[in-house]
C-alpha cells in the first residue's frame, strides 16, 4: 500500500519503501529517523518563494485552455500517440510565443554538486542561493547576484571542475567559481571588466568569472554540461539554434538546422548522445561524434521533462498531453541512432490522484527511484510528489512507493532534482512554493540499510 502523508504533516524521508512524516519541519525528527544512519541532517533552506513563482495568472489561464484541448484519455491515448511518433515534417500547433509555455517545462531550478554536499537553487528572479551542508552551521547560504544575472531560468554545476556553477539568464550565461583566501578565482582573459562580482553571505565567497553572451541578447532557457565538464550546451526558446560552448575559450558554436523554439537539452551520461526537445512537439536524438541527428514528432504534446538512465541507453520522457511516460531505448551501440519509444504506464496518477497528467520528472542515477509531480489532482493529493521504485529488466517497470508532502500552507513543488552521487542512497531536493528547499533521503536495502 503506498504511503500517504496526511494533510498538515510534512515528509522527512523514505526508509525501505515507507515514507516517514512528522507534524512539522524538525531537525530533531530528521536526526532520529535518518541522521544517525547518514551521519548528517539536511536542514530545510528558507527562501522568498513568492519572488520565484513568476508565472502570471494570464499565462496560467492560457495553459489551462491549451490543456483542455489536449486528449486526456490516459493510457490508451498515449499508446495511440506513441504510434504516431515518426520522422516527418512538423506541423506547428502552438503559438510561437513560447514564453507562455515555459512554466510547463522542467526547467532545472535546483542542482546538486557532483562530489560535495552543496546545493544551488533559484531563489529570486535575479539571484541564486548556494548552501553547503558541510559548512552550514552558523553560516547563512551564499546569494549570487550580479548586474549581468537577470531573469534566471536554469542552473547546473559544472562536472569535474571544483566549485563552478553556470546560471542561464537574460542575454547569456553567468559562470560562478568559489574563491578562497589566497586562491581567488580568476576572470577569464578577455572577459568583460565588470565581471568578478562577489557574492553576499557568510559562507564561501564566489566570483563571477565569465559571462557567455547569447546571440541577440536572447533569454537562455536550457543548459546541459557534457559529463567531462568541457562543453556546455545552451539554447533559447527565442532562438533558431542551440550552442555548444568551449567554456575555457569562451567560444560558442551554433548548431542550426531549423531548431527554433528549443525547450530542453540533455547530454547523455556517456557523452555519446544528446537530446534536444522543442515546443512544437518535435525532439531530436543526436550522436556527438559527427553531430548527426534523427528527428521525432509527438502527437501527445511537447516534452515537459526528460532524463537519462545511468548507462546512457534510455531517455525517460514526459509529454504535455499525456498521463503516461515514454521511454526511448537505443537498439544498438553509438553512433547508431536506431531507437524505439515505448510507454511507461503510471495508472495511479489518474486513478488515485485524479490528476490531469504528469508535470515534472526526476530519475536518480541508480535508476531505482523516480519522482514526479502532476497537474491538478483531488484535494487530498494536490501539490504532492509521487515516488516510484523503478526497474530496468530491460524494459522500465514501476511500483508506487508513496507521496511527499512539503511544509507550509498548500505547498506545491516548483522544481526538484536528485543528488546523483550520494553513496548512501538518493537525495531528492524540492523547492516548495511555501518558501523552503527541502532534501529527502530515500534509504532502501540495495544501499546496505535494513530496517
């Protein structure tokens, strides 16, 4: 039976398929449930959530109208739509004003550092908050602000590069690096003289070392680092291409071929493949050796979420007009682009919650936990995050574990992400509309724990 958090309670963690709750946010409760097992407690980080929720009522109403025109007949509807995914000419069925659709897409607003217990998340229209759980005692989180950093949409840590964070904003990408006494991060040679802005806060000092300027001052709305940390892919819903940046040189190479209106970019964990999705219902599978691609088209709306499996062989996708996920399986080794799209049924999303469909998804690096938010839902289930046990044998199968409820009044998940490198099990961090960024350890037997 799935674990259900009662109204008024808050979720603390998972232990062997049981979702643990408490009456209120409490480090003491966290210590007694998982703190001794993990050796630390992940305290909630407060922020001004009202500054982050930028979607206007007009945008929300427009989205509801669009959703009302989409076929919502559940499993059978998606299976039929999957049969219509073919490489063909694309008919645009949404307005070119894609900015109204941005709130529907899983823009990565929270990101965990690859090797350290440091989290970064969007905490305001023009600011990012960085919190180090290992150095947090008695110290406030750092707030990264700069005149160059306007209208922040996405952020992502740079792999294999110490403490380096990229932030997508209006006009380009801010690149921040941690500075230490006697070892101040240096601004890239040739970068503008107004860089080097220091962060606010009592923790680690941060320096803005580069600003990668976008074409025509476009709003950057998608980012993805190559796993080796050498290249950064970026795109704008306003642009006609995406760009691959050699960050060390500050040089960007546009990849064109009719790629306007991009909503999402995802590099595979093995670097061999690259996924790009558009608002018009098309998405592309690229192989990165020769940068050739295959175009696919969905009749079930546009891709709102996408995540790779740990081996880089499967892409799990969510569509704006569907209550079922799709899994793209590569049939052979790189550089082959031969792939198949299969449905991943989640019947509880409609039957149990009364939802209109899936909203955002996150899949942890072990491939064993899937988290997702959904649109609407009955009063009891509204605003929760569903957590699934997943298996790949080789097709993806799921089993609902339960639901996560956030703190505060009528909390709704704004953005969430897994820490992919925590040895004791997945950590799921969620930024809630009530103004807290909470981290939930998901502890289960395959990681060596017993109840």
